[in-house]
């Protein structure tokens, strides 16, 4: 009796169902892999949108901080000018008091 190679794997028709099961399992795995890849790409897309929003927020924050620093710089310039004005005013008042002092001494001498 001669044994064919196909007989060793379950007969002439026994190989086909095993092959079909393997193909079906492979297709299920491929489908699952595609779904997983699709979900991964959606997740990555969401992450990139989040990062884009975060960078826009940071850009707006830096612009806001830049505006605040400009405002503070202007405020410090204003305060510096104000202190200079006050210093000049005190010098002027000091000169007036000296003048009044000199005048009062002069008037007391008369």
C-alpha cells in the first residue's frame, strides 16, 4: 500500500479545512491589527491636536508675558521720572527754605 503525503496530514481532504482555519485566523489577526493601528493613529492624531493646542496656549502665554514685561518696563520708567521730579521738587523747596531763612535773617537785622 502506498501512502501519499496528504494522507499523513489527515487524508486528501483533511488538509484543506486546516488551511482554511489558518487563513481565517490570519485574516482575523490582520483585521484586529488594522483596528489597533487605526485606533493608534486616532490616538496619535488626538495627541498632536493636544500638543498643537498646548503650543498655541504657550505662544499666547509668552505674548501675554511679553506685554506684561513691557508694561512693567514702562511703569519703572514712569516711576524713575517721578522720582527725578520729586528730587527736583525737594531741591527747589530746599532752595526756597534757604531763601526764606536768609530773608528772615535779613529782616531781623534791619
